[in-house]
């Protein structure tokens, strides 16, 4: 029987959380950009677009992906926080 993974005990390092946020939002944004590029002129349609038997509202995906890099701190700020923490850890 499959079981969900056990969460780590204790606190998760803030640098790890910041890095996870940056990676996830960047990936989401890149995927939405590629979906629009692949849809070509159909990307601006107001109706969902059928891709591989799946109905996707590309405009909605794009509009959700864009601000995700800004919420909870812009990705540039998160990168600076991660770099500062890593450099501080390396100096110790």
C-alpha cells in the first residue's frame, strides 16, 4: 500500500522555502508561456482550447501565472534572500 511521504521533522530552512517558491513560480510561468506559444493565433480565443483531448483556458492560465512571481515577494527578492543565507552559511 502506498503511503504519503513523512514530512520532515523540525523547521524547514527559509532558504529552501525561498528556493522552492522561485522554482515553482518560474516553472509555472514558463509552462504558461509555452502553452501560449504552442497555441499560436488560437491563444487569444475567449473559449477554452482543446489540446490533446483536454480543454484549456490559456488566457486564464497565463493571467494566473504572471502575478505568481510577485506574490509573497518578487522572485528577485527571494533569490537575494537565498543567496544571502547561502553565503552566510558558507562563511561560518
